[in-house]
């Protein structure tokens, strides 16, 4: 029977037989002290239990949060691995495209150089034909007019010199290409 139960059962009006009872208070001091110390120890133990339960609950919440964070990190890791794989595939595709573009650039340059060479040849032929025609015309004019003035005599060698230098320049440029 606990002290609380004993108090409930104790009723001074109904228990007249116990009224004669003399209580030795000095003899009760020691058990009362032990009882009060036990009550304090029990209260302290309850506070300690509440503290431990609170810490246990905090620990469980923190563990749940850490597990969620870990799962998110694992998911992110998988996503990053997929991104790396995709990037590597794109890099390989871009490398192939670069090689193809470089080949196309080289081919286009060769075609441009070939076209330029044809243009140079056509231009040279045109310039030579024009110069030859001019020279023939001037030679024909020279035969028709027995007397030449100094300016026309100087113009013919200059014209030949220009034609020769133009032809030499075009030939040198074609040889360097």
C-alpha cells in the first residue's frame, strides 16, 4: 500500500478506534526522511527520463533528416553521373563534327585556290591578249606613219615592259600558291 492509498483510507471520523493511537514522531523522522529522499530521487529520475526521451526524439528527427539528405545526395550523384555521361557523348559528337568541319574548310580552301589560279590564268591571258593587240596596233600604226614622234617611241617599250612585269607577277604568284 502506498502513502497516497493510506491517506485515502484514513478517515478520522470513521476510525475512532485508531484515535487512541499514539504516534512516535521521533521514530517516524527517519522513515519520513528516507521517503522524502526517495520521492526526490524519483522526481529527479523522472526529469532525467524526460530529458533522455527528448534527446532520443531529437536524435530520431536528426537521423530522419540526415537520411533524407543522404538520399537527396545519392539522387544528385546519379543525376550528375548521367550529366557527365551525356557531356562525354556530346564531346565525342562535337569532336567528330570539328574534324569534319576542318576537312570541309581545307577542301573549300583548295577549291578557292584552284578557282583563283584559273582566274589568274584567265586574267593573264586577257592581259596578254590586250597587250599583244595593243602592240600589234601600235606596230601597224608605226608602219603606216613613217615618222614617229618621241612620245610614241617611248610608249611602246613602256607597254611591253608593263605586260612583261604583269605576266611575271602572275606567274610568280601562281608558283608560290
